C-alpha cells in the first residue's frame, strides 16, 4: 500500500508542495528514527497546506452510508496501512515532499 501511495505522490508531484527540508529535515530525521516519538509528533510537523493535500489525496475516504462503529473506506487496505503504520507513512510523506517529490532516488536523511 505504501508503494501505491508513493507512486501517487510521484505522479501528482506531491501536489506542487514546496520542500521544507532546510527548516525541518534534521528534526524530522531525528523523530522518524526515534522509538520515543509517536505519529502525532510527525503530524504536527505538517504545514496547513500539507495537511489539506494529504487529507484530499490519500486514497482512503470513508464510504457514505457506513454505519457508525463499522466504517468502510474506499481502498480499505490503504486505510488499514495508514492506521497500522501511521508514523512510517507520515515520515515517508514528509521526506518525499522535502526531497522535492522524488528528485533523488533515495530518501536523504541528515547526517
């Protein structure tokens, strides 16, 4: 599922979002590699434009008519991947945006 999301980001050029690597790469690297930092700390590093883009672009919208407590999502596997590995997904998303949406063939971490 992460490959699907990565391919979507590449295809859409990350919605044209600007890299913020200069201001957050060091902190993002530290938090993504930390076993102490949870997904919420990564989420708080997203800009308002990135939050809006992620919510509109990540393919797991809730299907209308779902019963409360037993929600069904479009591409349920994508929703499950997000919930199971949310921190990894959010880290991958920000690293991809900050690498100018796949300008390099690998994720660049700080040294």
